[in-house]
């Protein structure tokens, strides 16, 4: 038996939130459905301190759902550039346009309709409705999974179907009928600041006396991690091609796969193929070639070992202007484009060498 009951769990958590919770996050003022939705999607797989400057820049440029719906993809990806997981940005744009076309320009208040929108899903939809409307819906993001897995002693990886169903049952049972927005923020805050993945501060936890993981010395074990698998390494050569005016050649990535629809650098399998590939694809010849420092970029499912080559004084061919997925861009234009973070960093290093 728990020392704290289900109802007592929420009561204690809300009392803790009143004293210690985060109440000055930018999406809490003002707490519109659009701002909450944007914050929740940005917070998927990303920490609050990282999200805040991106959120503020995004809403300054696109303050409403209608503004987002009319924005072009390049604008949205440029605002998102650096946050990673770019499918979130593309789904956000699709959601805004769907709301304009099918929901009178508003995010639906029905949870099933909201969860069906691109990139939202059950937990994010619940968080949006709880935070913006005070509707009673349970959430189950990563922080909440960790809190509930420890408090109830739930074994198994939280991403497994059976484990997730059990955690949803607990999440529903704890969600109160009143102060749902505060409770939702409270349990997320508890996981983010107290019941952390490593070195949880159990002495500061308002529900510690009912926690099975603490009682049984399992905080380092629960929740159980995803079964490990070997992470492969892939290799590519990125071509930094600059013309005689100092402009950089960019190619738009395919609509699916890594960095989909972002502008990036041309790639070849090996540096020996650089000149022939550029000539075949764009009719470009470069006068000077030199290697740049290689770097490793890690995705969730593989490492990318990048060898960059700088190809200077390239002669521009007219066929680049006729290709919608290729373009020459001046360094001053790069800030307005959606570029993968490592590509942006590489290009910035050439403009500002140490």
C-alpha cells in the first residue's frame, strides 16, 4: 500500500507546485491554445531551457495559428533550425493549415480530433486542452512516465505497449477534476526538476513517502531503459561550393528522410567523386579544392561521420537557376533559411574562423 493515496498524490503535488512550480514560462503568458500547442510540440524530445528562445523567436514572427498557416515552409524551418527533429516543424505547419481548412481556423477542443492532427497524438493533445482550457485529460510525456513508473513501481520500458497502458491507467487515476492545468504543469515540473533521470532529489519530492522505487531502492532502475541496439556509423562527404561572388551552393533535401526539405550542402560518397558529381548535377567546375576538419554528428539512430570539402571559385552554370531544389545563397541570406544545425555551424565557421 502507498503511504499516499491517489487523491492525496494530486493534492500534495499541487501544494508543491504552488510553492515551487514553474509559473513564468513564456507560453503560460498568455496561455492561448496556439501558444500551448507550439510549446508542447517544441518540448517533445527537447528540454525547456533549450525551447524558450526558439519559442519566443517563433511567436514573434508568427504570433497566431493563422499566421503560421499562411507561412511558407522555408520560413517555418528557418525559425525551427537548430531544434532538431524537423518533422515536428513540418507537422506543425500541416496542422495549422488543416485547422484553417477543416476547423474554422482554430485548434479543435475535441481530444480525438486534436490528437488526429499531424504530429500531435494523445498526450500532446491532452496537454494542450488541459493547459489552455482546463479540460480534464491525463498526459503521459517522458517526465510523467518517469514519475509514475517510479511511484507505482512499474517495470518494463515505458515505450512498450503493455507498460504504456499501465502508465496511462495511473495517469488517468491521478488527474484531478479541478486545477487540471496546474496539475499538468506540476507533474511535468516534478519530473523535470526533482524526479530526474539521474540523481533524483527524493528529499525534495512531495510524494516521496509513497514512492515504491524510493522504498525499494529502485530509482536507478526505473523506468527501465529501451533495449539497447548498436548504433551504426554512416559516412558522407559534404561539399562547400562557393562561387566567385562568395555565394554557397545549397540543395534542398528530399521530402522524406533525415533533414527532409531543409536546405543543405551537396553530398557525395567519397571526396574523389566531388568534381565529377558537381559537373554532372549542376554543370559546375571549381578552381580550388581543400579539405576541412571532419566532424561527427549524432542522430537518435545513427552517427554521421562528415568529411567536408571546400570548393572555391566555382563557375556558376545557368542550370542551377532552373533547378527549384538548388540555389546559390550569400552568407547574409543563410539566417533566413532552414538549415541543419551542423551545416549552419560549418558555414558559420568559414565566415568566422577562429
